[in-house]
């Protein structure tokens, strides 16, 4: 049965994982190209791996940001995978980044800082995530890591 106030795109497994997360934990929304299973298997911390095949990251991001706060105690609560040098040199555009920025501004606030990590640094960071959600997102460089913040009593 759907719960009131919970976006329908949030599966029971994802809702459970979000409820388990604490301040400073990270959730990775991985595009369909991301090696989520091998990253989760290789990680010492064994992130929770959730499948969200068929769902794009923008709708999941919007739904998740209805339920969590971003960490205001870190310089950048949002991390994206930087373009590889070849894609950077040829000027590859990544419109999904603008979409993420708009969603974050709408659901959280404007001015949220974003960090870009080189591909293999991003993979290493992903191994430390609490949750990895493998999505059906097909946009290049669609991966996004969110650092969770505090939900204060006035926000319940």
C-alpha cells in the first residue's frame, strides 16, 4: 500500500535504506553505465545495493530530497563524476547536471556546492557510500552522490 507523503518512486527497499542512514552517510544514485554491483562487492563497507531499473535519476533525486536533508556541515554535499579529459577537451555537454542543479535548488536551496571527482576517484568514493541505487538513467555522467544531513524536529 502506498504511504501518504512518500513519493511513489521511492520503493520500500529505498525507503528502508534512507531510514537507516545517519548524518554524513552518503547515497549514490548511479546511472545505468555505472559498475554498481562490482563497486558494492569490492567495498569493505558493503554498501546497500538497490535496483531502480527503469527509473531516471532526476525523478528519484526529487523524491529522495523530499525525505532527506543535505549536509550543511560539509563544503559540498553533492558530488558528481567529472568528465574524462577526452570528453572535456571535445566540449561534451552534460545537460543532466543542470537538471540536478534545478531539482536541488527547488527541493533544498540554491547555492548548494558541488564537487567534481575524477572517474576513478569517484569509484573509490562510491565504495564508501552507505547506499548505491542502480538506476536506468542513460545520461552520460549521470552519477550523483548526496551526503545526508540533519533532519531537525521542526522539519518532521
